[in-house]
């Protein structure tokens, strides 16, 4: 009798830490970590900052930050393939902006297959003819936006993720391109699911091009409980402190506990790109 009681007591005591851990997990909010990363196109002649020297640092950064979903800008086909092959937990969607297949820069969306499920996705061009490869308004380049409807595996909740890169020259192209994205967001999301918009917008936070977007969504940088004021474009160390041109905009989430500009060194390299990656933690 005594021996049986002792064994029972030991079993209860051994189970307590597990029950405590389970309670902690249950109490944790339903969180989604998202990231935006202008990877710097691989064909650029950047000397010692060229892609051939940086690519290990990119993989290390992604594995370290471990976002649930992230969007890349300027990625050429082989850069997308590299991430897809070396970051085994991730899958991706996206097309080349020149032909809607492989040619040109990709605005690809990557997601962690362990935490997120892809439901459907698409790409449109920032132009007067968004359904086909085309250049819009006064743009210097073809510009696209990739969107995806996803499901958080832990909660079963749906959300949209949109990733883009606005033109670096055309003022009208930036303004109209962003308006097109805003209009598309409203159309593809009639259910009002939470939404994330990431990208290199090539404008600073006070630019009028952001006015309409600011009425629909919130900049994670502005609303996060813990945030920073770091520049997002670094120009390989030559940028100004106010060079903020990369963004994470959100809507439909209950909170944003943290926004951060990722300035950490990887593989002993000062920069993983001429832009710093940025991330946000979001609560459903």
C-alpha cells in the first residue's frame, strides 16, 4: 500500500513540469512572425558585397530569425531557388516580373511549412493592365505584387499576405501602384481576414503616396509595443539614418508586440543586403 502510494506520488510530481509547460503554451497568444527582405538582385556588381559572397549569410539570417512568412524583393530566379533549397522548412510562390514566369526579379512569398499552410495565391502587375506583364505609368521597370491566402496551422485562422516593390523612379507609378494594391486588397479580402503587406516602397514614411494606405492599414513600425527608428536601406554602410523605405503594414490583428530592423551580422558579414530585413510579431 505504502509502496503503491509512493509510486503514485512520484508519477504526479514527474508530471507537474509537463503540465506546467502545457499550461504556459496554452496561455501564450496566437502569434505570427512576418518579415520583409530586399535581397539585392544577384546580378548586381557589388564587389565584396556581391551575391556570391553573401548567400550563406542570407540562409543563416532566415534560419536564425525563422519567420512564419516573409516576402523578398529583387530576388532573381536562382536566389529564390537557393533559399528554397537551403532553408528546408520553407516553400514559396512567385513569378518573374518580366514574363510572368522566371525572367526578371521575383516578389516571392516564402512560408514555414510547419506553421503555415498555403491556400491560394496570385500575382498582378502595377500598371493599367495588371493581369499581364506590363509597365505602368511613369515607371522605369516592370513592377508586381504577389498575394497569398494562408492558414495558421496552430489556430486554423486565415490571413492574407501581400508582397511588392514599388518603382524607384516614377512618382505616379508609386502612387498609382500603391492605390492599385489598396484596391486589390479590398477586393480579394471581402471576409475581412487579417492582412499583411510587405515591401520596398521606395518612399519615406511622410510621402503622400502612403496617405490612402494609412487609412486602411497600420505600419507595424508605428504601432508595435517595442519598435526602433533604424534606417532600413543601408547602402552597404553609406545610407542616411532616415532612409526608411521598407515596410510591414498590417490590419485585422489584435496587437503587434514587436517590430525590429535586423542589423545583426551573419557569417561575419556586416550586411546581408543593401537593405536590412525587417520583421514584426503579430497577435491574431
